[in-house]
C-alpha cells in the first residue's frame, strides 16, 4: 500500500520495435514503453494519483524507455 501511494504504473504497457543505430550493428530491439491515458482536455495538476503516475513515467524515461501522459493525441 505504501508503494502504491508513491508510484503507479500506466494504463498501457508496450514494447516498441526500434532499429538500433549503425554503431549497434543494425539489429532491432523492443523498447519498453508506458502511456498513462487521460481524458481529452486533461491538464496535469500533480494532485492525487497523478504524482505517483508521473513518478512512474519519470522512472521509465530515466532507464531509457518511452513514457508519457496522453489525452488521445499520441502517435507511435
């Protein structure tokens, strides 16, 4: 319960196929991704569970993944 108060995973968890650059021999990997979906018009306030969701997204970004909030206008 204490961890759940501090960090929350996103609604959508995905692996994004991504071609490695020339120096990585051109192999393809799956990059971890995390998208927290919100209703159209939503604006981040940092209140309630938003702070925990933002902490999760920051963690995923820090370790090299793709992470963001989306109100439906996201294209991968």
